[in-house]
């Protein structure tokens, strides 16, 4: 151990006359600890909410979607085949999406009727059905009369129907007769009712077999587009870019970020804002470090003068107080990191414990559409917090250390 670090550690140990300085040092460590812990917890919660909202959005939105401007897609097999050849693509399926009205018991609900293939996992990956495993066989069985339809819980509530009831589907298509225009209408049997986690997108969809949709909407072999599922959300943009090279205008290829990127960008901006605001807590604690060091310099002016007289350089004196400030900052950062990680990784049990203890509802799962309190620790966020905390602690030591290094030994010992 070099003597600068040794002297720094000695200065941190309070004597009877220096108790007040030791108290300020403790307050500085506690301030940095709380600031770092708050930063880690808030960033983990924001990351968890961001991922939860993204999963809700992608409950019915494909990772990548290919369509054609102003018309339906006549060659879906070629697009599906090309998409499945790309890296990170898990599956690609055609779909039909048309607006329609659902009529039952004099109740009406507007929905998007979506025709999907049996192996389309995108439409079912984040909602629950009430009918269990029977939904697939009933929904995609072409021999069933009337054909099956899967609707959302909100739609079922509006229409006042349950599983097994029959509803009429009315598309925006009319038949001209001598008595005027008569809307096309076809009965479907409700084979399942789903509730999407979050519910703000899937509530407006109803699902039927794609073959039934093509016949019902008179599309022939055409489809509305192709849905592509990738193995990771972040791979949607490169997959869409690769597909655009083969399919230019009049085709349009969009990733989920193209469709909802602005909303998620707002969440990222909010996360950055909270990082800056809570970083000020660490900055305030760093001012306590500067105050502590200034008081130590004033208290130890005679020691500094003696060290300079014995041959200590200005750089050595400066290092003594820089080390002292960094020791305070490091202790606070390490304690804050440990406390923050402990809270962030156990946020859901802690929230439930507080709800049970105080008999209040802190996190309403039905409002946020999440089955647990979201908290995801990102290693990059933790590293950023640690680096920022240590940088602020280092900057707080520069001025007091510089003043100590510039102290004149003769002037300090004149009246001793």
C-alpha cells in the first residue's frame, strides 16, 4: 500500500475532534447509495414496462409484415418462400384482414375479421382462450357447419354471447336486387373467446380460417399480406430490410418498429429522462463528498504542510484527497448497486408484500395487462449507473484536492 492511500484511510477514521467530518462522510456514502439504488431500480422497472408493452403490442402485430399497395397479394407463396430463407426467420404465413360487423341478438360490434393459417403462431402467442385445445380443431375444420370464429372477450361482452353461440358476420359487400342493395351475411359459430394481455389491440380482431376468409370475402387465391415471425424482436428491422431488396414498389415491407416505433421511442425517451433526473441525486451526494474533503483540508492543513516539508510533492497531496473521495464514492456505489439489484430482482414479491401488509393496491394487474410487477435488470444499465456514479465522485474530489496541493507549507505553519 502506497503512503497516499494509507493516509487517505487514516483521514477517514474519525477522532474525537473530527466526529462531525465523519458524519458528513457517512451522509455522503448514504446519499450515493440511495441515488445509485434508485437509478438501478427505476431503470429496471422502466425496462420491464417497456418489454411488457412491446409484448402486448406484438400480441397481434407481426414482427414483419409484407403487403401490396392498393390491392391484395396475388403471389403469397413466393413471398412466404423467400422470407423463410432469411436468417432469424422462424415462420412466415399468409393472412386475410378485412373489416366487418358482427350481429347477434340485436347487438352489433365492429371488428377486423382476420383469416389465419393453422401454423400461424403470432396471433395466439400472447392471449388466452377459454375453450382449451379444442379451438384449433374447430377453427380450422373446413367441414364444420357453420364455420368457426374466435372473438375477443370485449366483443363477446358487447354482443352478449358465449362459446357455442352463433353470430352473423356482415362484410362491407352488398348484393343488388330488385328491392335494393342487400348486405352479404353469413353465420359463424363461436368456438373460443380470448383475452389478450393488455387487450388494447386484439380486442378489435376476430379470427377465422384463411380458406373461409378467402371464400367469404370473394378473394379467390389472394390474401391481404404475409406475416413473418423472427426469433428476436431486434431482428425484425434487418429482416425487413433484406426483404425490401427483393420486393420494392408496389410491395411494402414493414417491421413492428415501423408500425409502433414512435410509441416505444417515447418510452425510451422517458427512461432517459428519469435517468437524468435521478442522476441529480447522485450529483447532490457528490457535493457532500466535496464538502467533506474541503473540511478535511481545512482540518489537516498542518499535516499537509508537514508532509510537504518532508518532501511530499503536490501530486502526492492531491492523490491523498482524490483517493479519499474515491473511497467514499466507491463504497456508496457498491452499496447502492447491491441494494438496487436486490430490490429490482425482487420487486414483484416486495410489491405484493407491501400490498398485503398495508391492505392497498399498488399495482393493478388488470389495468396494466401484466400478471406481475415488471422489473428487468439490464447489465448495460447497471454498468452505466456505476460509471456515472464513479465519474461524478471523481469530479467532486478535484477542487478540494487541488486546493490542498496548492497550499503553501510556510503559510500553513506560520502561526503553529
